[in-house]
C-alpha cells in the first residue's frame, strides 16, 4: 500500500498530471514501473488517479543523481514524449528532499 522507504534523507519526485487519453497508457505505465524498479537508487512509488483524470504519483529516490539518470533513461524519455503528445493535457513535476517522516497504523 505505501512505499517502504529508508530513514531520511532521500528524495521524492511528485508528478501531478491530468490524463485526457488512454490508448497505450496502461501498458506504458506498467513498463515504466517495472523499469524504474530496476534502477539504481529507486526506493519505491505511490500512485493514485481520480475519475476526473487527475493523478499524483510520488516516486522515491536515494539521491539527485538517481533521479537525473531516470529522467535521462532512453525508454523513459520516449514515454515522457508520448505523455506530452498523447496522454496528458497538463502536468507538473516537483523534486523534494525528504528530511523527516512519521506514520500511523491502526
């Protein structure tokens, strides 16, 4: 349910998007998840999407270098371009340093 992250510090990439098209999206999304999980520095991911098409995906990374390598990965770059041309009407990406965490479980 939640990503299993280490003790901070580490980094979070928050990708907020509005998806307006679906053809080929699920297959590419599944492939990107599988590929990201093989990348050095990848720590985990959490993702939700509402019926209105707005989604938020948070991926967790060990360091900024790991994030930069993932952003530049060839297959990921193709998916990014397809997102701009085919799937998203808008998105914003935020990169944050996680300095502290706390949790609750009933």
